[in-house]
């Protein structure tokens, strides 16, 4: 739950966008998250802060 809230707070993603993420959408090597079919039916890349990357690595090793 803390990782979910941290991801929401640090990226500005909508809750529906976060819960629909797949592992393949998260690129921790390049520090980006791919959000598919957003509010306006577009895909977008969201940069992820290094501290958020570290939390995501701990969440899903």
C-alpha cells in the first residue's frame, strides 16, 4: 500500500492508471513508467524519481 501511495504522490498518476500497470510498463533501468490509454486514449511515458525506483525495486524484485 505504501508503494502505491508513493507512486501516486511522486508521479501524479491517476489511481486507475496505477492499478492498470503491468510489470512490462515499468522500466526501472531507464526510470520511466509507460501509461497506456490515458484519459484521452493516448500512451505516455512518466519519469520516475530515483527514490521511487528504489521503492519499486523493493516491491517487485
